[in-house]
């Protein structure tokens, strides 16, 4: 019997395991820029999170991306990411970034 394995990643915000297609990758490039990586192939340190706007807003509040990428993100960078997440809209509309028990 063949079992097709769907690659899964852990959301840095809610710690849930999800298939990669429900997630987006945020990358810190070698130049130190933090940006959304929709191709999933950009160089640098990457972090996966749920593709919803809610997920990004929670990341901003908890500074999840700062921790995952080991860098201090300014609120301008989070604002920029929030705009990009908002544009993703429908594609990730069904993805829920659930509250975790961290705080
Ligand atoms: Zn999540």
C-alpha cells in the first residue's frame, strides 16, 4: 500500500502542524531583510506560519517571528508583512491559527 506523505511544518505562532500548502514561509535573507517567501525557495533563515492574517497579527503581538528568525523586527516590518498577508486573502481563508497556551 502506498502512503503519500504530505510534508508538514509547524506554525511558529500556534505550534500546530500543517501541510505546507496551508502555510506561508517568512524568510530572513542574508542581507537581513525579512520578507514573505511565497516560492518557499528563498535563501536565508525561514519560519513557517499559518497563512492567515490572524496568524500574522498574533505573531506581531507575541513577537513570534523575532524569536523564530532570531532578529528584532521593527513594527514597520510587521506592518509590511501584514499588508502582504492581507493580499493573500482567500487562498488561506480556511486556515485558522489557533490560540496556543503560551501566554
Ligand atoms: Zn498558526
